[in-house]
């Protein structure tokens, strides 16, 4: 099965973006100014704008953070997509196992994936595991993926519909999607899908969706640096 | 592996329901009457109420159909849940493969599952398939499920975290969830997830989610018979 | 104009309710137990259930608080409804000024309404005001309401459409609506629409919508006392 | 009161836009192609792309129409905003009567506004009205606006808080907002807020919100001409 690809990473590309810190200021200013002020972020006003964004974040005025749009192309295993799509304030289009034949790309936990959990549900601590455990995990993932894909191909070759045959494929199968979110929804996503021990807003996501969230976070930080800074300083909770 | 269970059906139970045709009338009457009329569905008014519901459905006044609530307990394979959760106007709580060990219950296409598709994406026609094809499909599903579950158990027995080990499990694995929807959202779900050749509102769902949708439809019909009739007469499209 | 009614209060009635603390436990248990346990809140388990609800609230597991439904009948001035309907996770049906003639019920700030604001936008302090100020406010509200309603009637009597004539009516006009929300959305509403000086989650709502929110809060506390307690102990922020 | 402004029109400006027909194709192709094809709308493929968009519209595949974003600046009377904000799949930031003093801009029905309604709720026919009716309507709107604004100013001048004083202002008062929507939500808005006698999808909006919807429709048609054409050909109902 030389054609099978195994990956331990995920892909996040910013395909489309209409977002800037100045959009937040625009939208917020309509409350107090009430008319369109096109050049609102002038050189001299930068400090004032930063202050406004920080105030909005801290006082939970969330709507000014919605007038923007990020579209990402994401490739990740299906168990990650299952968690991602629980976020309802976003738009999704995913590769269809009904309309096309799935490509044989599968996830294998990488060498740095911590494999052992201790503690109670919702707040596990993770530890590295032994070499034997790592070898077992990687071998099992590879072998099951190969066997499942062979089974899938056998059914397709026998003329069985794709939507029927796909049932045997594992949750480690890679899929791809476009997802579009605004900054407010994205901050909620990042807040819940990156690790936080903060006593007010703890979160203990699975490492694989965190890998996606970290890439999204980096792109967010580049496009809206002042908003991103305010988000961090407000405890990384969405307004 | 005597412990493994194979199923070809799905479970839908109505756990909680606060819904009646009279709620639709209530909510709509506030527009035109503007005050609470508690006994709005009297014997003599039944005909008028039915007319009102039919008018609301036909003229796309959707909001009166939202003041009610259905909570279902659903058991179905993961590939069905993946489609179900694309419906964003609903509330979900699903069994977690991170917090608990998955039970070995797997889907196998039943004898009446049509296995062969013809036509183009989005409008396939399905045909029965030969005995050989059916035997192949059922054998492959059984064998892959058994092998995957053995692999999952080997990793768990070696001390590997559940969230890591689950990657090898197939999309045919059963999961369970609570889902809460209102009638408007439910009509949209039924409209898109049951087969329709209607030229205005065609839909060609995968058979397995249609099995879930049919059970939901039946429970909806029992609880809100006048609304259900109006929905059918308006071409089975949600208002 | 003896027919005109002036009110300084608001109405909130719980019309329909399908909600209990045990629903939260149900929905959450599916994550870890994965099957329906119908008698989940037994005598002996009350303490454990309370602990689970508090954990869910604190760790921002919001979805278990969505499998329930509250329908309220609300009467309040239009400027309150304008703020209320900015909450998008709810269902609304309001009296229509297009379909029916508006009844002459208007809001007048009561004797205890604080009339003077000091401080900066988003964090005003309010003070009582003098007797002269109160008399002015009440007299102006009464006089404008009467004049506007006479104007409205003159146009209706001349055969003008209701939707045209209503333009002269003031924001103090009472309207009525049904609104349906789940507990998660309701906690968000209460969090933002009742006063809080908490440094993490401050909120400074207008007094009139707070009057509505306080009545909703009381009904919520009656129906879901354990959830309500956990909400308060977690800083009154929605999970 | 020379400062008062009367308007019979509305303002809609496209402030930000990230939208093109090719985005729809992109998002849809991921279903069947499963990878990013950046130059998907080549010269030779234009016909194929048009066909795909028409198929998506007709068969109610709505999600590919969500990966785009339109931000409008809108000025309209408050009774229009009240209807607009019932559309929940959008982001709003409106001028605040709590944070700023409202400017005296008021709506007066123009000479071409049809003033007389006949028929039943939900399907009125509108007729022009006599000169006397028009003069009455315009005079009443002007006089009530002036009186209300004088009353508002008297309270402000006496030191009363803006949020209290605004209660006397009429529904004809202009407000302004930013609103952000995607094309799918916008088609739903246009479908419901422009007049249609189509037996499948009738709609009878109030003229003033239709004036807003027509401007939005024009901007949509410019930015996404193929999608717009498909929307019209599919009966002007959102997918």
C-alpha cells in the first residue's frame, strides 16, 4: 500500500480575510458617534483606538468584533473535525465521502504526542509514555489504517457506493474543509481549544484540535494584533 | 470477540417534549391580538386555528413554530452524527471518546440497504446490488470493526489514553447523544434529510440519516399533527 | 384622553416551561456514561449532581444547559424590546403595528427611577434627581404620549394604514411578545442585563431592561435552583 | 426648530465586502475535489462554474454561499431597524441613545408612499390615497417629531439622562448602524423584505424596509452577479 500517506501534523491556511483592528473601532464608534468616520484610525488616534478595543473586550461588548471575516482551509483527522463543528457560529464546507473517493491520508500520533493521561475527566494531565507505548500506538494506527483502506478499496472495486464503503474508514482519516468565522467566534474557539489553567477560564482540549487552534491563533494575531493583545490581557475569554 | 454488537438500525427516543399545535397559534396571535389569550384553542376555534397554521406555513412566517422544544436521545453510527451536527439550530450533547471507553457497537448495512449508486453527485439513484456485493459489504464491515476494536483494546490495555486510542475506530462505530430542537429547525432537518423528488425542494440524503429523520418525523407528527399536515401540504419545506 | 394607560412597571409571565436541574445532569452524563439513565437524580445522588452542575458551570461546558425551554410573555416599552431583541439565541413573536391598532399604553418613569447620570459611557453612575426633574420627566412623557396617540388616531380615522400612522408613536409605547430561550441563553441575558460591578464581568444595563431581567431571573431561580446557585457562585457569567 | 431634518429616503452604503461568485465555487468544490484549487474560475470554466452555482441554489445546498461577508452602513427610521434586527444571522452595531444625544433626523412618508391598505393581514394591497390624506400624514409626522424633539431637549437641558429622555422620541427617528451578513443570510433578507406575489414564496414587506432591501439587493447583484441571477431564477428564495 505504497500510496498511503501518514501525517502527524495538520494544515491551516488563511484563504480569505477581511479583518483589521480598525473595523472594531469603526463598529464601536457608531454607538457613540453615530456616523461613519472613514479615517477613524489616524496616526494620532492609535492610542485612543487601542484603549477602546481593550475597554470593549474587558466589558464584554462583543458585537464590534463580528464585522470581519476569516476563511481557512483546514486539513485534519476526522476526530478533530467532529469537535470543530460543534462550534455553531461558523460556516463549514467539508469534503464529502458521498460525492468523492476519500484519499488515503491518515493521522499517526507523532513522537512528541503525550500518550498517557492521569487525573479526572475534564482535567487530565498528560505524560509522555514509554518507547513501547509509542511504538504500539504508531504501529496500531498504521496497521488499522492500511487494513481499513484496503477494505474500502475492495468494496469500491466491487461496485459498492462510496457512502456505504466509507463506514470502515477510521476516525484518523484526514478530511479537508473551508471554515469561515468572525473574530468574536474565533476568540471563543481559541479560548476553548487551547490549554488554559486559568482558574476563571480553564480549558483542556485534545492536543490535535489544539494544533489547529494554535495555527488559527497565529493568523488571528497577525491580522488583528491590538485585538489579540486585548484578548490575552482579558484572560483569553471571548467578549 | 463475542462482546461486539452489530446493528443495522438506529434509535430515536423522545425524552422531553414541550410542544403542541396550540403553541403556534398562541405565538402567532400575539401579532394580531397583542395579549395573552390562554384558552385560545377552544372547540369552536379548531378550524380557525388550523387555517392560521396553514397560512403561517405557506407564507413563511417561521417564528411562531419556534416556541416549543423536543429533546431526543439518538443512537446512530458516527458518520450519521457527522451529518446531523451540521444543523446548527439545535443543541447537542454527545458521548465523549475522551472521557469514557467506547462500547463495541458497530453499524453493518442491513439486507435492505441499497448498495449501488448511479447518476451524478447530489442526485444518485440507488439499486439493490447482488448477493455477492451484500455479503462483501457485511463481511468487510464486521471484520474491520472487530480488528479496529481489538486494536483499540490493545492500546487501552497498554495504558494509552482513550482519546489517542480511539483514532483507529471506524466511522461505523455507534455513538449516542441528546439533541434538542424546536419544530421550525426540525422541519428543516426533516426536509433535507428525507428523500424528496419535488422539483422545488429536492433532497437525496444518505439512507442512514434518513432512518433517523423518519423516526423524528413520526414523533413530530404525533405531537403536532396540524403543523405536520401543513408542513406536508406546503411541499415539506420549513417556513 | 381617558383611555390612555400609563405604566411604570413591566410584565413577565412564564407561559411554558420545560426545565429542571436534572435535565442538565442527564445531558452531561451522556458524555461519560453514554446511555440513558432515566432516574438519574435519586435521593442519594443529589450531592453528586450538584457537584456536576457546579463543575460544568465553572469549566464552561455550556451545552448541557441548553436542553430545556422557557417561554415568557413580556410587556414592556419598545425601547426595552429594542435591546432585548439584540439577543439572537432566542425566539420572538411580537405584537405587530402593521396588523393591529396599537393600544394606548405608555411608559412613564416611576418615582424611584434614577434620572441623573454621571461618569463615562458604559459605566455611568445614576442619581435620584430633584423633584423638579422628576416632575418634568413625568409630565413630558405623559404629554408627548397623549399628543402622539391623538395624532395616530387622527390618521387612522382618516383612513391611513396602521403601518404608516404608527411612525409618530413614541419609544415609550408598550408592546408585548412571546420569547423562548434556553437556560444557557437566559444566563447570558441575565448576566448582561442586570447590574454587576464585578471586575471580571461588569455590566451596566438600562434600568428598564433590568426590571425585565430581574423578573426572568426570579423565575429561572425557581425552576432550576441548583443551576442558579452555581451561576451566581461562578460570577454570574454564562458558561 | 430649523435644525430638524426630515427625510423620506434611507441610506445603504457598502463599507466592507469580501465576496465573489468564485468563493461559492471554491467552497462547493471542496466537497467533490477535496483540495484547494486556487485558480478555480478560469476563463474556460466560467460556464461550468455558473452551472454549479445554479445547481447549488436549486438543490438547497446553502453552506457554500456563507464564505463571504458584506458590511453595510445603514440609516433608516427606528421602525425599520426593529424589523431588520429580527434577522438573527447577522451582526449589528447601532447608534446608542444611552451613550450619545440623538440627532434630530426624522422620517416623513414621501409623496409616492402609498397610504391606504385594503385586504387582510399579511397580504394587504396598498393604494395611493388622496391629497388630503397625504397632507395629513406629512403634517402629523412633522409636528409630532418637532414636539417630541423639543420635549427631549427640555429634559436634556434640565440635566436628565439621555436614556431617560429618549422615551418621548418617535419611531420615525432615524438611527444608524453597521450590519454584516453573508450572502446566504442576505438572500433570506431580500427574499422576505422585497415584495413577491409568487405563490410559493409570497412576501409583503412594509415599504420602508423594502427601500433598504432594494439597495442591499443592488449591491449584492453587483458583487455576485452569477449568484444573484441564480437566486432570481430559483424563485428568489434563499437556499
